[in-house]
C-alpha cells in the first residue's frame, strides 16, 4: 500500500535524487493572528497564521531572552527535541456572496499528525559536505506577503494541484512539472500541496537581519536544491528547510460557488488572491546540538537513532490557545478576513 511503503526511496524520489533528508510531521499548534518575526509585539498582527512546533510560540520571541527548548513544555513535531516554530499564512475560500471560510489542512502521505505541516531538513546532493545546523536565535523568512508578481516568487515556492488524495501519479520534484506560482486555477480532487523552501547558505555570522533574509542566500549557481556552491558572501551550508502544507480544498470544488467569472476563489489570509504572496517563517528551536547530530548522522525520514521521537499522539496533543481572539473560520463563514477589512473583489 502506498502509505505504508512511503519510505526512504519515495522520499528521495520526492526530491528527484538520492540525498539525505529528514521528513517529519508536525501537528497544528495553533491558528493565531500573531507573528513574532515580522510583527513582534503586535497583538494582533496584520494577518492570520497557522503555526506548528514548540508551545512557547509567542507574540514576542526576542532571540537573547526567548529560548524555545527551555520555554516550551511540548512540541507538535514528532521529533521531540525540535521546539522550533514554523508558520505560514492561512488560505481562505471566498464564496460568490463574498463570505470567507478557512481551508483546512490535512495530513500528508505517510504521516499521522493532524493538520499542520510536513517539515524537511535537507542535506542536499553533496552528502559528503559539512552541513552546519542553525545557531540559537536563528530565524528567517522566505517569500513576501506583499508580492503580486509571479517572477518575484523564489524558485522553491509553489502550488501543486493534486488530482486525488493519494497524490498519484506522482508529480515529480517540488516546483517542477505542472506546479504553479499562482493559486491553482481549476478544482483539485486531492487538494493542494504547497511547498515553501528556504535558502541553504548562511553568512556565518548573523542569526537574523532587518529583512530576515539578507543573512541567508541561495547557492551561487543553480537555484532551489541544486546543490551548487554557496556564494562567498554566504559561505556556510545550512540545512535546506522545506515545508509542505496540504490544504484540503475538496469542500470548495463546487464551481457554482466560485466567482461569477469563474475566477479561482482562494485568497491568502493577507488578502492576496494571486498566490504570489506565498511565504514562510522559521524560528530555530532545536534542543542543544540535536540538529547538528541529525545532520552529521545523515538522519532521514521521521525516525533516526541520533534523535528522540515522540508518539504521534503526543505531537497531536501539543496545542496552544489562541492569543489574538479571532474566529478561525473553519466552521463559520466570515464577513471579512481578520485584519484585512472588506476586500475589493
Ligand atoms: C508570552 O510572553 C509573555 C511575556 O513574556 C509571558 O508572560 C506569557 O506567559 C507568554 N505566553 C505563553 C503562552 O507562553
Ligand atoms: C454565502 O455562501 C455560502 C456558500 O454558498 C453559504 O453557505 C453562506 O450561507 C452564504 N452566506 C450568506 C451570508 O449568504
């Protein structure tokens, strides 16, 4: 059966080549209108997010005073030494009458956590090369919620319209084939697989930068996961972090409810109807040297001798109460997107 046999070979096939990569599930920690990276201190932040990882996630996570492994009492990730936080915007369906409903997330192939995301740490093609784990306080951002230009979407960020729930036939490496930078324009029988990939080179000094991006870089040649050398400005190879978010759009496949001109009806929680504002946020929070050990041990999949793994049920049980009180719009129809006011259609 496909789910059971979703092992190392399938993982490698996912990325189109043999390489070590950790792939594990993190259940939904919370759906909240806070953003400690881009809008620290703001309660509420400008838009809604869905968050996974350590439960010390908070409105403010100042690097020198907030230590996720110390301050968290649980993590929604199955690797139980990982108290990092990973988050993205939410997707909403906009009905013809202008009301919004949140598109729920679903479990990915081979995993058992609920909602949330699938997280990858990829060593890359040069398996002999040293990969340096992130330092405490490290954080980064990829993509830009304000972007509305396809050409400005970084190469490792995209949407895949799955024709069925088994993601079959397999659509090849992320962001290849018929994957798009825009929201899918047709109905998808198996929902969407959204990929968010971070750059894999670091300046070796700064754990953050004013735009949360300048301290990291793509390889000097090639783009996403090409395994190319890091540029002189950012010489340190870091794990390539990648998120896969499975959005279950299946409840919204009735075209009679789509826009009157047949236009695709989905929007990001920051009010973007194009999809090009796709972005992801990361705050490192692995305990001690666990991530370095994982890299050195070439861990793959969601279990590895070098790391501790908790039961899926424990990961699922780790949730966090919403801090900015908002109707998350899963069961109810919302008149507007939280924080975005009434959108022009
Ligand atoms: C969030 O941070 C505030 C201020 O440091 C702290 O008082 C509060 O306990 C934190 N909340 C959670 C849920 O961790
Ligand atoms: C808007 O449309 C949705 C989907 O058809 C429907 O369920 C909802 O009741 C409508 N809301 C209003 C206020 O008409």
